[in-house]
């Protein structure tokens, strides 16, 4: 059974890049992960010196998951990625070793900062630094990513990652919703 709810949507890109007013609402299915406007949250604001690129995605919070803290959401999103994402991470690790970039580690999604409604995860590496914010709002969870590119290898790596990153985040967030929809 799919539930739906009305979520405020600040910008929506239609085929013609038309923007709807900030007060409009869109009917969203429970598992629908949508692009969200990137906002500098209090934790994101004081983390990287420069932001070279960013994105954000949001999903409606299932009724059974209301009130769960951001660290629980972060675990559901990052600790057990779907098989397709695990395969991509493994391929990534194999390819980056050939280019002299550090492979991924479990520390990559380690907690950097915490507040009652948001956790910040990330890592600093030679080629780039990134932070992923998991912000829990009453009716939705927003995952925002910011990246600081540090050298030529980082620019090349980032150019590739930016293309697949939206699919990876959407896939991981959708799986987390399924996990969190089960009553605690």
C-alpha cells in the first residue's frame, strides 16, 4: 500500500525548467525521492572552506518513522547500501587505486558533527573533501551533499561522480525509507 502526503516544494524542474511558487504543494508518494533546494544548514555552514558542488534530495517520512533521530536515519541510509550501490562502490575502489586516489573506507561516512535534527558525515582526503548532511524535518528527510575539490585528480574524479551521485543518493534514500517504514 502506498501512502501519499502533501509536501511543500520550493522549486520543481519540469521539462521546461519552470519553477513553481514556494507555497505550492505536490502530491508525493511515500518512497518518492525528489531533488530539493540545497540550503546551508547550521552544520554545513561551518564545515568546508569552499563548496565546489552540492546537491540535495528529500523524501517523505513514513508515519512509522516519525520522531526518529537523524543518526538513526543516517545509519539506515549509509551503513547498508543496496546491492547495486555496493557494486558501484567496489568498482570505484578498484578504479581509483589505478589513478592514485585513496579508496573508500568505512570512515568515509563517519559522523563529523551532530545536532538534535541533523547529523553531518564525511571525510577529508587529498583529492577532495565531502560532507553529507542528514536533516530530519517533521514531514521529510533531506540528504544534502557538499564537495570541496582539492586537486586535478579530485576534479577528474568529481566530474565522473557528479553524474552518478544523484542516482546513488536516491537509491540509498529510497532503501532507507523502506527500512525506516517498519515500526520500531
